[in-house]
């Protein structure tokens, strides 16, 4: 098949692009390299640097494409609080630009990578796709709005759509910005360096940490599985882990005695998150297979930043 991946040089995009190329598909990648790295892509991926709002460029890249994976986005919850306009322009505006270009060219299927963040705080766990969204950040709002645009434009122009609500992704190659880094690579780096691991609030807040290879398996299935049009599907591990448990596992796998510091005055964000994977199993035959401990060990082995 012929694929276009937006955000192809990012953490999830590059893992997906490389796997598709290894399987013999024709893969085109688009990324503005604001956070991604084109060196993470294998040579068989045909990479173009560009903006997802550049419709003429999209028209060119979409020629003869069977399916689009849309991952181009700004992804920091904390940053979105400071810059909601920028998050709207990229995450919502970029999605609309892509859907318009797909309509113009005649591409028939898109897999949109959304986020479990749109659920916000709910009264029960696990989180099922039928629950009313309760987004608590501009990032989460932008992902929910993009889902609506994808489904609505797809319905109007006969484009098959599926949105995957990915939970807390981690694995080798994950971007580590100086401010507000993702918690898993941040804890691994601090543990290896014998630095301090800071826990916001009491550390009992939970998240659903899902290893990148499991996410890729779900994304791959979504491009060809039947009867998905308009579907919204969770992609996670199906297990909730507290921050306290995450730190204990990080210290175990690294053999570190790094100091753990509690900062009770900082907000922990959403209290609990765990993906209900019933629909993913039914629609995608999705079965995550990598435990948190194994995923952390694989991240240490495969990411040169964590080796001495």
C-alpha cells in the first residue's frame, strides 16, 4: 500500500513509518522538524520537510496514497496552557487542512492519532469510548475538536475515518525537551544520572503507560481493518499504574538509588486514567503484550541516551 504519515519524524510517527517500510509498503513522511528528527527514519521512507497547513504540498504528497496516518501535532499539555492559539492552529487547523487536501485529491482513508487526554476526570475506570469527554487542557480540547472535524468532513466527502485515542506512550526515541518532559524518559534519565525524581502531589495518581511497539501494532491494524468508518478506539495497555509504582519500577530496572522528592503543592493533573480496550480487541484484534517493566528495559537497551 501507499501511505502518507504526517508527523513522520516524531516519536510515534517514525516508529510507524519504519515498520511500514520494513513490511514493504511505500511510505511518504511529512514533518516540520519542530520536535522530530528525520535521522530517525530508515532510508526507504520518502521524507519531506514541511508544514501540515501547506495544502499545495499536501496535494503533491497525497497523489496515489491509499491511507493517511495523521500524527502531526503539538503534544505538551503544559505548553498548551500557555499557548492555546498555537495548539489550535496546528492540531485543529492542520487537521482541517489535511482533510480538505484529502477531499481534493480523493484519498479514501485516514487514521487520526488522538489522545486519551480528552477523557479528563471521570467517575469510573477504565475509560470507554462511550464516555462523555471532559478535556482539561487546550491540548485535550484541540484533539477532541480534531476528532470531530475528521469524522464530520469524512462523512461529508465519503472518506473512511478512524480515530485512535492513544494513552501515555513511551519507548526509545521519545523527545525529551528541557521543560515539561514526558515522565517515563525523564524518570529514566534522572535515575541513571542519580538525580532527583520529583513526584507532584502524593504520587497516587495513575496513568495507562503503553509501549511504542504495542501502539504501532494498533495503528497498523487500523489501516486495513473492516467496518471502522467513524470509529473512535482506545489504544493503551489496559493497566493503570500510579506514579509511585512507576518510580519503583524505574529504580528497579536501572538499579538506581536516586532520591525521590515529593512536591505536594504541584497539581497532579487528572486523577486516574486507564484505557478500556474492549473495542480495540473487537475491531482491531488489539492485544498489548509488553509489560511496563519489560518496556522500560527495552527502552534502556534500545535508546543510546540511556547507555553509559
